[in-house]
């Protein structure tokens, strides 16, 4: 407990005085004449609890009283009263000082002696004031000699005093200093203090002074802040994840998967980073095939710029992608307190894979992917079907195509893809506006296998652009091969894509067809690959033949299938469709199953003006082969 007294303690006067009064003569009544007990009244300076003894001689009986409730008298030193009396002779009087009405100012009273109707002040008693007392206790009730704020920057403590106190100005690094009275105690208060944000990284020292109203009693206390915990870090700023950076390193963009909002920044991403004394360490990594390669600050394409006037403010920038280089790169910037730097390096060396980033995600301030806008003009095509399945695109080796394209267009970069006729394709030429302006229709030429230019509408050719600003060519694969030729911005032809049919028909056992069971009608493998592709795609057969005859003729079609393969006598063994895929009634073509003299099933149909298709279904429910019937 701290004690403050503005008064100096006086040395108490211990008097052992005996006064003798001489009787020179008797008065008219024979009573002896009185002289003062003491030549001068005594002066006693006493503290609370003191007991003083006064000796005096009186020739007559006497009584004595005090003028204050805090001063009492006794003849025996044990029983104290405000008034006492005694006989003539040598007397001892004990004076006791109490704490009633004690204040911070000195209080004074007198001892008055009454003899024969005469009052005499024999002593002036000065009682010392009470001391100013103030105590600080922490949140666990332990008394403190100083106020110590730990690494979290927050403290709560109690101040208890025997007087009403106030507080001087607090140090500038204290942000909040809230004083709250403690219920049930007159002058006890709780104080809640926090460290200002701009000072939280460094240790700080100052003084907080508690005082009374007139500042006659002051209690200075040292207040300290230990600074942040050396292993702690605070990072404020945008989310570090999923940033795409423009090839020139100027634009940062990110998409919010919840709102669909696209966030963009220019120049740099800004972060506020705090560690103990701003002793931060930055690490740079590049991801390659699932592994992490550490880059030095000098060699990194990711940069960190620390503000010269405020070391907590950091900008992260990205270098421009190397010119005339195709590709992309992904990197990370991590920041750690200096106290953890060696530990983090050891963890990385033990696990130099991308999972290291997942483990230390709370230290990542940037995950960035940067893609070059340069594309090698002789790079091949990427081709997808309508379901976005990637098709095999390869370098063309057919000499006929290579010769034609070399002679007509001067091309050597020739690629090929095979697709079923009728299939919708998206062909990505892997070119940007730097080399090929896809939006210009004159820059895409469509020719046949002989180099003769074709109408683009014949295959529904269109130019589009996806969400990544990549050009693609949309078309429907034809039955006969076609060639896409692309012209560059320099007026020269860049490359070509040959689109071939991937459908190869299976000759199988084939069919034989008769008219009136006498005349043989020739049939052959289907040549219209679009029709063939439609049948193959929808019915799963590749043994597809066709026959032509005059309208109205009734044909007998033998599928060369045994009774163990096909039951021609059952209507479930045949499906008849038109070229649009619509299922026709058997009666529409006067279909009748029959047996010849050798017990071979055949299908009897009449030739219609519109082409129709017979699908032969096996005993197991699987489609076996097809016949296309056309009018000649």
C-alpha cells in the first residue's frame, strides 16, 4: 500500500512536569491563592491511537474536559472519558487520541482545567491528519507495483483509495482508458485499458498518475506494454485466394463464387501486416507439377513493397509475364513473424509440395495465377464435341492433304480430327488477336479435300468466344472431309484443320434383295455418311446397306440372318424409321415377314417416294444391321 502525508510528523512532547504553587497569603475566606499549573499551555502533537501522560500538582480539587470527540481522558490509563476530576496533590492525567471525524487536515483541541470556578487551558492537542492511501490490484486480486499490459494489448485492474481520485493524462499509446465504479465501495474503481492499434507491434512504457482534487496527493504508476507475442501475426486486407493477374502484371481480378461478383484491382493488392516490432519475413513460392519451388526475393516474379513510413503497410505486385513466351505460372506469397521463420523453412524442406500451402494457409497473403497472352502460331487445335468431351487432334500425315495445302496456301502446319458426321464441334485454334482476328470472316476459309472453297453455311460454321476470351470455331461435322484454313493478321496463312468422318461401316454378311423373288436388285454399303452416322449413333449398328428401286415396287429383303439370330415372323424383330428418326408403322411400307422355299425369313416392303430405313433386331433385343430403302 502506498501512503502519502503532506504533514511532517512532529516529535511528540513527553512532559513530566510538576508544578508547585506557593501560598503567599490567604484570601478573605481563608482559601489559598491559585497560580497557573503551567507557565504556558503545553503543545502536544499526536497521531491516531497515541496515549500521552500529563503530570501536574494542584493545591485544590479539580476537574478537566476536552473539546473534541476524538480526545478522551483517564486517571488510570484504562478508563477514558470526556470529563474527569481529581483531588489536590500530585496528579497524572492520560490523554488518548481517537480516529473519530479524522480527515486529511490537522485537527486541534484543548484541555481545560477547572479549579475553584476558574478555567485554565493547560494543553493544546494537535491530531495529525490521516494519510492518503491508494492500492492497485490485478484481476486476480494481487497488489501491483506497476501496471503491466501483456501481448494481447488489453488489461483490467482495480484501484482502491481512501479518497476520491482522478487520473492524469494517459500515454499516447493508450487508446481506451475506461473507469467504472465498483459497486459497494465508495472509492474503488475498475479500469479497462487497451493499446492503440498503431502502437500494438512495439513494447511501450509510460506513467499513469492518480491524484486527489487539489493534486496535493499524487500516486504515479509505471504502465508498460510488452508488445505483440513474437509468434503472433495480424493480417488485414483482401482475400489472398484465387487471383488472376493480367500478362502485364497490372490488373488483378477475382470472382466471388457466392455472389458471382467480379472483383478487380489495379497495380497492387494492399495488406496491413503486424508482427512483433514489424519483424516480418516474406517467402515466395512457385507451383510446378504439384511441387513448390522457393524463389528468392530477387529472383521472384512476385514482389512485396513495404511502406517506408509505416512498416505495417504492404503492397504485393506481380511482374509482367516474359514477352513472346507462352504459358502460365502460379505462385504464392507467405508472410511469417521473424520468430517462426526458421521453423517454417524446416517444414517446407520436409514437405516441398503444394500441401505445405494448405497447412500454412493462415500465412498466405497471395495466391496468383498469371497467364501469358502470347500463343505460338503453329500450335495445334483443341477440339471438343457438344458435350465438351475433348477429341483427339493430331498432325495430319495424309500426303494428299499436305500437298494440296502446301501448294494452295503455303501451309505446313496441318492438323486433323475425326468426328461422326452430324456431330457438332468446337475447334479452338489457340490463337489470339495478335496472330488471328477471328471476328473477321475473311480470316477463316472452308475448302474440300481438293481445295475448292465451300459455303460455310453448309456446315453451320460460326466463330465464337468463351468466358476466357478464347476464340473457337463451331461447325457440324460433314460426311465428306472438309478443311478449315486460318489466315493471320500478317496476311499469311497460319494453319489448317482437316475434319474427317470417324465412321467406318462394317460390311458384315450384307443383304441380298429381289424383286418378285426373281430379279436381283443390287445393294451396297451406305455412302451417305450423315445418314450412316445417324443410324450408328442412334441404333448402334455399323453394318448399313442401301438399295434403290422404282416407287411402288415390292422388294424382298433377305438380311442373311439365321433363325437363331433373327425371328422375321415376329413384329418385334423390325423397326422402320424415316430419315428424321420418326418411327413408322409397318403398314406404311406394307411390311410383311415371310419364308422362302428354303425356310429363310425375309422382309417384304414397298418402295416409297420418301426414303425409309429398316433396323433388324436380334432375338436378344440388340440391333444387328440396317437397310436404307430409296426410290430411284
